[in-house]
């Protein structure tokens, strides 16, 4: 175990790590792996899929920052998060371009859109997220990372029941099915171990062992039913899988697998996020999810300066990261 990071530097590395990964993927979102193999992304590109300037991040980062804002409110990291506040910020993002890179909201996922429409009609945040098995896109996973700084996830003696309840509450605002919560839960546990200074492979083995033993103690049929869907992650041998066995669709299970696979097969921030983008398809989200962990693993200094220089609203992100973890 190396030295644990300060929360401020971890928070900056995490938020910048998400946004840079997202921005690398935006210009080539939806393009296939074959197209990327012939023309790999090696740095920030402009235009492409969403016709945005270089350094423009999308919904993944916007909703991550909305959650960070909610948690950055006074006592937001020690009490139960104010989900109504988070819901209002999500509405403001979709309607008014709040916490967007350029003032324009683009790239909105289906379940998120449905949930925000319900929030706008006054449905309680606990009931807003669609909850069928088919509502398991990766949009709860892509925005969940700031929650790792909540006290529940950071106490020395981690209470996995409390961490599950907190994660479920925050995921459910847009994604009410336990499969989405389980993806977020594993991801946050990985992130916690990285904040504490563990190397990625050690963090992964510890997370797989902890989640496996916790899941097998659950009385809930629903949670137990989810285990087979995360087999590749929970078995503990994810990095041994071939690229052909890794999907990079917008399904939460695929995104978690792909992001972890990229993290565990590479040993720098840029190599991890470029590998994620070059898997193709849901490039921005795979790279945002991988980028948050790679930022935590290797620190802000590992993110290429040339990428940070063009990143939209870099200073605003840094100030938000500071506010998230200092009071
Ligand atoms: Mg996106």
C-alpha cells in the first residue's frame, strides 16, 4: 500500500479524470471498434459525433458535477445527501444547460430523461428512476464517483450495508434497478481503495472479495439474483479476458467491465483512457468511468497537460473539487 492521498488531491484527480476521459470520447461516440482500430484516438479531437470543440465533455461529467455540488453543500458529506437538491440540479442541467461544458446540453440517456421528466412533475427523487431490468444503462454509474468522498464510504471500518443503502439512494434518482446500484457499489469500493493508496490490481482483488462475501450474505433475492450478471467482475480475473470478450455498449455491466479492464491492463492515466475510447461504441462513458479511477490511481499530475489545457471549464472543475472536500 502506498501513501493514501489527501481528499483534496484525490477529488481533483477524480473529477478531472472523469471529464478528460469523457472529452476524449465525445467526438467518436457510437463509432465501432473496427473504425477505432483503423484510426485510433491518441489525443483530444474536435467536432465528430456531437460537433463540439476539443475538450468538450458531456452528460457524464455534467451529472457528476451536479452530484458533487449537492455533496459540497454544508454537511453534504456527512448527512444523507439531499436528493431533492440533486434532482433540481439535474432538471436545471437538462432545461438550462447548468454545469454543461459550453451551455449546450447534449447526449442524454433514456432512463435519465424519463427520471428528470418525473422529477419536473414533482415525483419524489426516490421514485423517479425507472426500475425495470431494461433500465440498466450506464448513466447512474457514470455520475456516481463523487459519492466516494461521503463519510459512509470513507470511514475506517466500512459498513457495506450502509454503503449499499447510500449508493442505492443516489443511483435510484435516475436508475432504480439493483443492477445499476451493484455496478455503482463495486465502482465506489474500487475508488475507495484507490483513495486509500492501494494499487489498482490490489484494489480490484480486495473489492471483488468484499463484494462477493457481502452479496452471499444478502437475504434479498433481488440482490442475489444480480450476482450472475457481474460474474466477469466478481470472479476476480477480469484482466485475463481478451478484448473480444469485453463489450463497450451503454449497458451498466458492460461499462463497468470495460472500464475496469482498461484500468487493470494499463499502468498510466493516458493509456487507460485511450484504451477505453478505442474500444468504440459508448466511448465517452467508458472513458469517463475508467478515467475517474485512473485519476485516483495515478493522480492529477498523470493527466497530460495538453489535454487539461483544452478541457472546458477546467478551473470551475478544480474549484468544485476543492469545495467538495474542504469545509
Ligand atoms: Mg456522454
